[in-house]
């Protein structure tokens, strides 16, 4: 499969270069030249397939020319070695739990698939060593660190804001060792992000180190998120109602992957983009005007994005036709008060614990179902509630149990390097 840059359709790349570069040289996002339709028989017989086979069929058109079957199957089975249950919460509402992976975040899937792909290209080729440099406000860092742990030829350097990530998130970043280095930055997330961007543009660094990023703009992190929707469909196929997915959205990579799956033939009728107070897309769906703005902090902080980087991919999927997008996508925005209220309600009525991101997804679905008849809805639970312990316990008024993996993690020793400014980062990378 070839990929083109969304800034310049004449810039064409193969999968390998798209993965290694992240962004095209003109700073455009990569997009596959063709979206393959899967045969109707695949969906009719989906109950016969295992997880890995389903994922293999979904991703094959986009990578298979460049990763041989045997290796691709191995990458997929490493990526998906945990469960993706659809849990019924109440009439017409299910939760797709994406948090059973190693760092309890849905980003585990994309991070592992990207690590497997990049590791494959390094092993077979002459790329040399690569440094994955990322800034994290929380969940990305842990998933990337764990996904890339021990992958030969790759060093991972993660910048996180000191005192601004949760304790669990910090442990997930700082206790791994090996090829993972955590840099604890005296500053906020935006400072981390700024330093990372500066390093990518610093030729003194890039002369001696090959840098790449690992965020959702990378096709190897973005595309495998399709798997969730195929795996959910396998569990939902006997519903006699139309299907809708509600996706708590920040950078819109996850929901865009779901819409790709629909274009490939997955029998899903609609999608709901569930937003917190960062409502750029909600506003766009109301007014057709896309006006990015600075992000505002909320309790569902992995979605605090004012200018979602993947939204341009959704526009492209629908050839920039607003009326076409409207037929498939609805968007709603909710504030923290509504989020906390619904966490409390759903726990009281159904005994189900939502994390703040899943709660926004639930709210979006609830609103959609009020306005549309004949649907069964599924919202995506993108993080385990323990990762947002303080706001969850406060909302539901009880303590929640820590999974064993988290208890063990809290006993491990934290190792990080403190950095105060860009010169410190540069010094580390040049060393
Ligand atoms: C990253 C993240 C999101 C947002 O996903 P996007 O693909 O950026 O829209 C939602 N919930 C959680 C818990 C996340 O970590």
C-alpha cells in the first residue's frame, strides 16, 4: 500500500517510510491511497475467526507488501494478547473495555503495533538505531514505554511534566529501565512538547541521532486502532438494531480508525465523537467552521486537545463533504460537572465504574440515543478507572480496588533524570 501526504497528494511513501518519518517532509499526515473493502462473507462469518485472524484481515491491505505474513502475524499476536470485552451496562448500552492491556490504556494497542513494525524494519534493513522521542501528559508515555521495551535498535526517551502526571502513570514510565529513559521536566506538558519539537528541528542532534515520534499521527499507531471496532462487532453481531459507537475523543485518531473500519465494510451505522469542554469538533459539526483554540484542562485530561491532529484525516475520508460527514458523525460536548454526575449515576444504578473518559463517551451515547431510535450503542472505555483514582473515587464515593499489576508497580523503584531546560535535553541526546 502506498500512502500520500494530506498536504501534497503527489508526495507518496511506502509504509516503512511513513512509519519511520511519522510526518511527511511537508509536515502533512500520511493517508493510505486506497481503502480496501472486505468481502461481505468476512463479516457474515466473523464469529468463526479468532482475534488475530480478524486483525490480520483488517490490517493486511495496508502493510502486507512490506511485512511478510509470518512477521505480521507475530506482531499482531504480541499486540493483542489481552481481552477486549463488550460488557452490557443497560438496555441498548454496552461498554467496549479497551483497558485490559499492560498499561491499562487503549493506547497499548497502537504503541505495541508501532513498536513491532518499527522493530521489524530495523531488524531487516539498514536504518541503524532510532530514538523515539515523546512528550506525554500521562497515558501515551506508559503505553509507548511498555510497547517499545526491549525492542532492539530503538531507544525511547520520554519527557513528562514533574508532578503533573498521576502516581500510577509516573511509575509506568520510570520503572522499566533497559532502552527506556524517563526525563522529568521542571515545567508543564506544553514545555515538554515544545522541547521535543525543538529537538526534531535541531540539526546538531539529528546529525548524530535518528529521531522519530510515537504519537497517533504515525500510521502504525493510528491504523491498528481499527481492531477494536472489528473485535467489538464480533461480539455485537447478533444485535438486531443498528449499531453506533461513541468514542471519547482528543486527537481523533481512535474514532477516525473506527470510521476507516466502516469504510472497509464494517456494518456500523454511525459514530459519536464525545468531547469534554474542548469542543472544537462539536462546534464544527454545528457550524461547519473549524476553529482551533487553546486547550482547557478537564478531569478527562487525555482529551484536552484544542486542535485535534487527526481530524483532517476524517475530513479526507469524506472528501471534505460536510453533508457526508454529518450522515455518519454526531458530536457532543460535556463539562466536568456532567461527567462526575454520570459516573455517580451509572455506579449507583448499574454498579459499573466509569473512568472520566469513558464517562464522556457514555454521555455522548446517551444523548445520541435520546435523539435517534432503533440503535444499540457501544461507548469505548479507554482507560481503567484506577488510572484516574482521585476523580473516580470522589465521584462515586467509594474506594476502588487496585489490580495486582498496579500494586506490584507501586513497589518498583522510580528512575528518572531531572531536566530544567532545552539545553539539558540537548546535552542528554548528544551524549
Ligand atoms: C488518548 C486518549 C483518548 C483520546 O484518544 P484520541 O485517539 O486522541 O482521540 C481518550 N481517552 C484516553 C484514556 C486516552 O488516553
